[in-house]
């Protein structure tokens, strides 16, 4: 079976990494605005360094990012020129509810996204919308402690009700939380949580996870009630863990790591907490704060499809001395694979392996919503970017994806590359880690004209889409 005729080819971005205009249109401050570029970024992301406001001496790349807010028409026109069938983007929560807990939404924010969606439809592009991509209004962090607090579920319900009502007919594909499993590693991005000294982190993280899982089930329920045409998906930072060797302890270590990630999708897709998680909670003396109503809600409102990002496979070992690279989740180095300039290992077959694991486990349609190569692009003597390395990476992954569909029989809805236009890196805050088919003239410190121009890969991807792979 070849790729579906209506296969959703496209690209994916996130509000905080491209929009900028952090204080325009009535938008409120969010966690993602105050994450700096530079050596302290990771400490802030992981919730270990408290930075809940702008501080002197730091550069905050999300403030302006690539200014999609003012360039969206030009950018969507270029996506249309490449033949995109879908454009995955996210809503900035604090544009819709600037503080997060208001009763009424901010009309200017709602209008902005409505115009973006209408612009997409002008080119026959179906929006695929991530409701939360690492963002949380700052007020919800300061006043409520982020997703630790069950009140966030109420505010999220209000947000999704507003979105599904306002954009009925304009948007049909929704993702409830970007890379929900990242919550365990980058707590400020995943859950708006900055740890208190001596806090029981296990308890805090799994309490926040429970609130997000309940919120996600509400989104599925409300989304289907408002428009039965809506398709709601979960989103996993995927990439299966391989055992470092066939030593049973390594195989077991890989299985344990995979459980940590599947845990979220097990709940979102199967509708109940898996036994291995309940046992782990027992060992940590953690009592899951779940009501009977929530249990029923989770059971009855599972997702329609499983979306995921894939950049690399991972390796687990029983030897704690072994360490590796990655933006949020570190794995052991795989001696059989080459790596990107940022140390991310390149494994196209791993994509097929991951797809098979997810499909075997959930038996629901899959959607690859992020894949790509972050690389330094240097213009040649004519000022052009000959990004053959990016083409090579994507070609190999698209090939593996097609094999998973054609030879393994996996039902796949679509494929969106990460960052079809250069944007700010989530992991490092850099602009120089570029993923795009479209170059944006801006550097790591906010200098540059913001002018857009096409790289060599632009015409290549256009051909991939026109020929359906
Ligand atoms: C995923 C995120 O983790 O990977 C994106 O959903 C992120 O927000 C992407 O940008 C690539 O990671 P990085 O660190 O290279 O930007």
C-alpha cells in the first residue's frame, strides 16, 4: 500500500520559537519568554534555576524570534509554494488568555490565529494545531505553581472550549500537549514548574503529569462534542531506546526507559494507567490524586491518532557511567551511528523501528509531526545555501517512513518536518541550529534583517510533495 492520496505533507513550528511580538496584541508573559540563550538555559528549562522574569545581562530569543507575527503572510505563501498540505503550528496560550485565569478571552489574540488559519486555507493548507507547545502563562506559574495545581485543568478546559468554538470548521487536527513526556526532563517547559528546594520531585512531576493527562482527555471530549469532525492526537517525543548490548540488564534498562515515555501515551491512547506505572508510584509512596470521575473521563476519551517527533533513536545501558547527547533527553552514544553537529545521532531505520513499536502498541493511525536536521548553514559565494546534508537526512528518513507504510502496513496520516523555516532552537536558544527550507537572516544574538530566502532543499521538498514521496 503506498502513501495515502490525502497524505498530509508539511512542516511544523511552535509559537514561542517563531512568533516573537511577545508583548503585542494584548499577549501576556509566558514561561517560554523568559528562557535565556546561553549557558544557563538548561538550568532554567529543567526548573532548577528560578527565572520568572527578564533579568539584566541575558538575551531572550523568544521575544522577537523570527517575527512570524508580522511575517506570517509571507511565510505561509512560501509554504504554499512548496505545496504544503498541512502546517503544524501552536497557539500561544497567553495570546488567548493573557493571564491564563480570565473569564473572557483576548479578542485580538483570537483574531490573529483566525487570520493565520484563513491564510493557510487560501493555499489549501490544513492547519494542524498544537494547543500547548511548552508554554504556560506566567501568571499561572506565579499564582498557582503551574501544572502542580489542578486548577490548571479548569483553565485549560476554558482555553480549549474557546479554541474549538471559535475555529470550528477552520481547524480539524489538534494536538493536546507537545512532547508530553518532556515534562519529566524540562519541567518549566513541560509543566510550568520551577522546583522548590527539598521538593519531592517525583510526586510533583507525576501530579503535574496527571493534571495534563486529565486536561488532555477533556480536550478530546470537548473537541469531539463541539465538532465531531475534529481529530485529536497526543504527541510523544519518540525515538525508541535500544539496549546497549544483548546483556539482559541492558535490555531491561532499555525497556524501563521506554516505559517512562510510553506511560503518557498508554494513558492517552488506552485510557488507563499502566500497571508498571502504578507499581512505580507505590515504590515512591506516591498516591495518584485521581477521582472516579477522572478515571472514567480518561477511559472514555482516548485520542484519535498518535503523533510524535523523531530525530534519533536512543540507547540505554545498565552502566550508569555511560552518558550521551540530546536536547531534553540524554541517551548513551550508539557506536554504529553518525551524529549531527549537535551530537544527535542519525538513524533513519530507527524511525521505522519506532513507528512499528508505536503501531504495534496502540493500533491507531500515526502522524510524524517533527523530523529534521539542525545544522549550521553557510551561504556560498552567490549567497545561496546548498544544504545537501539536510536533503540527505530527510530523504533517508522519508524512505524509512515509506517502508514502514508500504512494507509493514502502518497507517500514517502525514509527515511534517521540524522548522520548515529557520527558527529558535528549543534546546539551546540558538538561531544557528537551523532546520529550514527557508533561511532567515538572524543570528544567535538577535542581529540580522529577518529577510527570508529559499535554500536548495526548498525545491527538493516541493518535488517530494508533488510526487507524494
Ligand atoms: C522538539 C520540540 O523537542 O525538538 C521542538 O518539540 C524543538 O520545540 C525540536 O525545537 C528540535 O529541538 P532543538 O533543541 O534543536 O530546537
